[in-house]
């Protein structure tokens, strides 16, 4: 039996892990998140909004009203993977907490 390559082992692919932000430009409100695969998380968020299926109703409402052009999707910080290509969940959680504290957003500025 042959070992199948994992996504991390396939041609040296290691997804970027870290913290992202989706900002509604007119209001300045933003959604912070972290993921071991940032590109996939941002793509999923965009698709959920486009399909009107995002679980954050306030964010979905702003998207429906103002459209994609009123939003900025960005990566705030990256974590370096360990030797095995993995990023510890606790490290992602801690990085998200640091960004949350650093941005010091009021409840009105958050989704």
C-alpha cells in the first residue's frame, strides 16, 4: 500500500495560517478571525456572503445592502508553521487574542 500525500506534503504546499479581518468600509465595523488556512477561510467567508448564508446576520445585512465593493478582506498576521508544517491551534487562538486586544474595538465596531 502506498502512502498518499497530504495537502501539506503535496509538492511542498503549506497553507498560510494566521489572523484575518473583513472590514465594512462605510461603517468601519470588522470581523476578526483566525485559520490554519487563511486563503480558504477568506474564500469561504466571501462565498457565504455571496450566497446569503453567512452566520453573522449583521455582516450579511451590510453585505446585502452595500455589496462586495464596500468590504475589504485582509490578512493581518501570519504564523510560521512548525517543522511538520502544522500550526498549533493554541498559537492561532493566542494570536487572535493579541490582535483583538491591540485593535481595541468597541462593540459597535465589531461584528
